[in-house]
C-alpha cells in the first residue's frame, strides 16, 4: 500500500469558489478510483484560500484485476461430429491466448456458444493517475475563469504550483505549464521558502509548521473556539452564522483572533445594520452587549494589534455613513418613501414598485378564508412593504440585503402597529434555500403573494428560467411559496390564486406554461421531502396545486404501497387505464342492463364506498379513504374474472365501460393509482422534462 497527495496551489480564490471546487475535486478523484478499481482506505478533502487538494491513504499499487467474458463461435462450428475442436475454435483460442480448459459451452437465447472468461491485466496506479489527474483538473467548473499565460488554460486565479506525490515519488504530470512536483508553499505570512514533501503522510504536519492548517474541519473548529474564547474575555455574545464561519474558513490558512472597538454612539443603530457593516468589511463578528468586534485574521500573533486598529479605523467611517443614512431615513418617514415608489420602475412594461404594492393589497382578499388572519394589518403591511426600497439605507449597495428589515424599523418609527412592522420584516423570508420562514401567519401570506407577483412578473417579461439561467430567481420564488405553504400547513389551492392575481396585471400569458412550471417545481419540492416521484405524480393533479393536501395524499400512499393488496389494486388500475384509454364517449351506468351478479355487486359496493368517502375528503382522512378503496379489490377482481367488458353486444359493452369508468373515477378522486410504479416495472423518473 502507498499514499497519494494531490494539491493545486494558486493565488487567493474568491471565497465562494473554494469549498465547491475542493468538493468537486474530491468527488472526481473518488469516481476515478472506483471506475479504475483502485482500492484505498481513506480520502480527505483539503482546501485553504490558496490551495485545494486530496489526500488518499492506503492506496493499492495496482488496480484490481477484472474478469471479462468473451463469446466465441457457436458450438456447432466449434466442434466437429467427433467432438474435436475445429479450426474456427482454434483460431478463437489463439486470437485471445486461451486454452481448451479456459472455455465452456453456455446456452443463450440464440443457441449454444463457446464462452471464455479472461482476466484483464491490472494497470499500475501510477500510470492511471499520471494520465487521468490532469483531465480531472481541467474538468473542474467555476462561475468565472481567467487566462494568465501562453498555455491558455482557464482557472479562477493563476495556478502557481502543483503537488502530485504517490508514496515517495512525484508523478510529474504537466498542467498549465507546470510540472507536478513534491514542493508545496507555506503561509506567506510565515515564509516564502517552499516546503519539500518526502511522502504524503507528512503533508498535514509539514504544512502546520509552515503556518497552514490544511484540514478545513480542523480549521473551522479552531475558528469557533477562538471566537468564543475571545468573547468570554470581552464579556459578550458573538453574533455569527455558519455561512460567516465558512467564509472566514475560506480566507485564512492559520487562523488567529484579535479584537477592536467602535464608538458607543453606533450602538443606537439597529443590530442588523451593525452586523451587515461588520460582515461586509471582512466578516468581523460583533460581540453583542458591547462595542467590541472580533476579527479572525491570517497571520502571526505579533500582527494582532495592528490588525484590530486597522479595522477599527475603517469601520468608524462605514458606521458613520450608516448612522447618517439611518437618521436621514427616520426624518423622511415611511410615507414619503412610499411616495417615492411611484417613480421607481419595477420591471419594464409592468409598472412601478407602487403598482406592485397595490396588486399585493388587492390579492389579500383571496386569503380571507384563512382562520384568525388579521386582514387590516395585512393590507397595511402590503401597502408599505416596498417603501424602504426608496430609503437611503437600502439604496446603498452595502445594505441592500436589509430590505424588509429596514421597513420594520421605519414603520415602527412612523407609529405603525407592531404587527404591521413585523409583517413587513417577514415578507422577504425565506431569502434562500434553508432560510427561516415567516413566523406570523400574516407574514407568511404576504410573502406568498409577493412571490406569486414576482413569478408572474418575470414570466410576463419573458424571463422564463432555462438551465442555469434564472436572473429573476423564479425557481427560488416558487420554492419559497411551497416552503411557506408546507410549514404553515396552509390548506389553499395555488393555481386559482395565480390566475386571479394574473388579472391584476391586465396582460395575457400562456397559462399552460405557468401551470407546467409550477407543478414541475412542486414535484421537485415533494421529492426532496422524501416522497417517491410516482407517489407525487399520482396525486398532484388532483388538488389544483394544493401542496398541503397533496402531501397528505402522498403520505397515505407511502404507508400503503408495500402491502400485497395495494400492489394488486395498482395492477388492476393499470388494466382499467388500458381499457378506457381509447374510449372517447362514456355514458352513465344503467343498473337495469346488468346481466351478471359481479356487475351488480361491484356497482353497489362502489356506491357504498362513494357515500362513505365524501365526508372523509372534507376531513382529509386519506388513510381511511385508501382503506375503503382497497376494500373494492376483490369485487373488482371478480368482475374482471367473470365479465367480458368488450363483448359483442354494444349496449352491454357501453354499460360495462361506464361501470369500469365509474369505479375508476372513485379512485381518481384520491389519486391516479395507475401511475404508481410496481417492482419490476420500468419507471419514468428520468424521462420527465425538467424546467
């Protein structure tokens, strides 16, 4: 066994690129080892601001041999009438270097053939890595790249060194004008002298002496520990989230901590402004309850004081600007900001931001049936929710993300009810996947309406998402709607809300396109929650895009799908679908035309089930509904066993088709069970078009 180290060193990366690039590199190296059958014990991801890499321990020197099956000539041509090998068989053996003892006769669909099993010679791991690693590096994807030398290789920043070490031997492959060697670089705050690597297992320790903690997980723990140690000394609580920690982790190689302070007068700013200012300046962490901040920096301890003082000087001017904007906005008042939205274009051809607010107010009437909803506060919040877009604070690029948050403070300062201010603050949530959702029901409703307006506006302006193209975040808005509806258990049909809201634009759009997009996104959302694609497919068209209701139906299907009776019932529904598939006109059932007891029994049982199902639908008791439908299985089986549906008598045929359709419609009220994929049946998961 040997070890393998790959490290790509470069000038400092944008923080958002590093973890993703390192993860992609790890994934591709893992795939290479699996594809080439190279055994290894452990594989670790490496990244800092100046390097990404992979450390693989316990690597086999050769790939695992692979047996291959070779089909030879048919038996009748391989042996003569005396059972002796023919020239045809001998030619086959010579061509593949085989002996008679290596072959056997196997019966196939086409007859009996000579079959041989041969082991492919195992390649050296070194040879595989030498040729494949440069291809992997070239295949890494980035949002933006650059060219820095005559090789015209593209990468986010210039590559300055490559380490490719298998045991004690450099691989010496070439990429971007560089040859893979055994030399890596330390933290430039510690030294500029290259570090010679003798073997991969020394990598972590050797780099640590050079001021680099290459393991991102270890570095992350150090960052958190040092933040909390310093916060205890400063007698406060650090304010940060995991995204900030990851950004810091991608900017330092050897984290150390220092602190600084700002003037007490800036504590009169809202907390969100303080945090945004500190974060924008370099992921500085505010110590809540104090006028201190913490800075994680990349360097030696002796630089700590200068780092803290430097940030404090720059921070003072930024906070002075923020305080000026905030106080100016408070003097202006939210009503004046609202007037400003009348001159602010929302989307070309779709009016102003003020027009958007009016649409939000008008759409609230579609939600009045929701119990305990404060309609008055909701309408006032809808009117004011976009006013802060005309504030000095939100117009400043550094504080754009505080839209809604600033509206909360300005509404409170203008004397609006606390409930109104909270709704304004919440209506931008969730801002991204995994973000928190509005706590209040009113905030959830306004957030939902705002996203309906955003989606329709984007589609009306021709900005339909395609591939990675989604400049107006249409997919994100759809996901936000489903998340809000799901978390708040809002029992509402979304499609009618979209169609009613569309009328407020006074413009036409292809409704089928909108519906297909929304249903496709809803399917994705439910599948991410753990429901199978066929369960979602079977239920989603029954509810007019009521996500809450669809999820309850999926849950019932999920509980029953492994039962034997359910599987037989699904097979029966597929049979029904095939029978009815090409029938254009189906009339009503006439019980007087029943000839057999199986027809009568099925019809009467169907009516009995229908009567019991009706109140259960109102109460959404889908498990009980499914039990009732399962109870029809034996009657359905007897009907198909004893009754010929497509008989010669046209009147009987039409009546029996009507009976089959009647029973089918009972099932369709709950779900289209014919779309459930049973074991051994090919699914359609990969064939569905994705938006």
